[in-house]
C-alpha cells in the first residue's frame, strides 16, 4: 500500500514537472521573437549606402532576410546564390535583405563588394537578432510572405529547400 502511494506521488510529480517544463519552454519561445506564421518584427535601419531600410515597406513582396557575418564560411557560400535569386525573382515580387552581425562596417563593405551583392545589406546587433528569436548560429535565414508573416526559418538548410519555398510563396499570390 505504501509503495503504491509512493508510485502515485512520484508519477504525479513527474507529470507536474513535465507540464512546468513545457509551459516554461512555451513562454520562453513566446518572448524570444516572432515564430512561423507571425508578423516579422519590423525594423528601420540604414543600409551600407545609408539608405533607410524599413522592413514593413516591403509588404506585397516575398522577402528573404539573411543574418550573416564575414567570418562565417557557410554564409559566404550562400550569399552569391541569394544575389542570383534577387536577379531571377526580384522584378517587383521578391527582395533579399542581408543583415550582417559583424561588429565593424569596413569588413562588411569589402565582403559585399567582393561578392558583388545586388541587395541591401545593413548592420544588425543583438537586439535585432533577439527580435527574431535569437540568431546564435549563423547563417540564419527567414522567408517572409507578402503579408509580412514569417513562413520559414532556416539554419543549415539546403538552398534547394529555400528556393522551393520561395517559388511556392511567389506562386501563391
């Protein structure tokens, strides 16, 4: 009898612990930025050419938002593909925006010039990264639909998958 009571108590404590863990994880996710299907956090920042970039001004277009850094090998590998997509899809329907998470601007300008990027690049920081749920590992790419909602978050995903998702969003309007 005593053993059964202990088993029930242990089971109840286990269930209670799991529920607390679940709710704390959900609360943490909710406070760490917008998730899939939610409006992308708006921002207004100058790009490297000192033009003001306001994310919400791109409503009506599919936006690929790429967080990257000059020291990130995978970032440097995918960025020329993003430039190709900007040329291929960019006629009024699509926009790539790069957000460098570097600390200094000169290296970023050199990298953008060397890679011949044809899309706006601006400087990010921990606050902008946190608004998007934290971007601890790079690259992190978001796909935002025409209504400004996040439809994809990619970290280490294949460019083929991202391209397929872009095509789907471009065709769905």
